[in-house]
């Protein structure tokens, strides 16, 4: 059958990629403390332990603060970058946009060590703020890509019509352009939030003594009795990530439909 081999390869690849995620909820509801088959029985005790853990709550609070702050900063900067790149021509536009996109191709370990060296050399104490700085840096390219698509799909005649009706550049942007790209802004916020919440390497180097959710999970892997609780936590994170990405995709498609542009692909 034509294309049958490629289809089988794609199915096997997806199974290999997502099988560990499928196993998360299986062991999260298993009453046994050893992560192995056969399963012992059904329980929700691990989820109860997860919600009662004070250290976990602190790490979750830090991660939520970091993720919300990083997504807002990255999206604001992404709006500026996307608006400039799609609406204006200026010297050095290509290199500047390439520099903004550079974190997409740089290994995170290199970015983390570079930020660590720079921050320590100028005497900045490592804390949540330094993690927010790092996460804003790596989230901004994603925000810029999403928002560039939103700005590119706009009909410029709408902006010109606003000018003809007496609107200033700021009022035209606020009253006409911003509502049209709002689905892209929401998609950018949700995507950046998800990336920041799951990010480990930068948080590991820049958090100092403040735990984040990924670093807390990593620290607990040394204790076998904590593994079932980590499985429960992983299940919750996977569900949250799927929900957030689904919402982001919904708003992305809504924005494309509003502007009448052609859909060239998305998150899901």
C-alpha cells in the first residue's frame, strides 16, 4: 500500500514518544510504591499526599509566579517586535529579528550558563526574578512568531481607514489593531506560560535557593517512596498543559477566522 511504511513509522514514532506520558496516570493511580507491573490496586492517596506537601506548594507557587510574569513580559515584548517587523522597514531589521529568534536555536544550557555568569559578575543575587528574566528570554521568540502571524493577517486598509476617520496612531492601534490580534495575544500568553512552567535548565541555574516545580521534581527523584507522588504530579501537569495548549489553539484559530486569513498550521 502506497505510503503504508511511512504511516507505520509515524505510528511507532508517536507510540515511542508518548508511551511514557500514557504510563503516568496508570502508575499515579496504582497503590504500589514500586513503579513496575503488575499493578497492585487503585488508589488516589498519592494525589492527597501531593496537595498536603508544603514544599511542593511552595515550588508550585514560585513556578506560577514565574510563569505568569514571564508570559506577560514575553508577550508584551513580542507585540513590539511583531508589530515592528510586520509594519515597518528599518535598517538592520533582518539581523535584529534574527537576534530575537536566537534563543530558539541556542542550547538552553549555554543560555543558562551565560546568564549565570553575567548576573553573578554584576552582583545580582539569584532568586525568582532572575528566573523570570531567563524565561522571558526563551519565551519571547515563541511569542514573536505567534504574534507576527497575527499581525501579518491584518488588513492594512482597516488601519488606514481609522487614520482617515481622525484616529491617532495610538488610538488606531488600541481600538482597531489590538482587538483584532487579541486571540494571538492570548495564544502567546498561554504558550509562554506553558513553556515557562515546564522549563528546568534555566530554573536550575538561576533560581538560587528558591525551588520551582521542575527542580523540586528533580530533587525528589532520589527518594523511591516519593516517586508515586511525582507520578501524580506529572499527571496533573500533563492535563494542565493539554488544556492550556487547546485553549491557545482555539484562540489562534479564532483570530485567523476573524481576519479571514489562511490557516497554515498551529499547535495541535
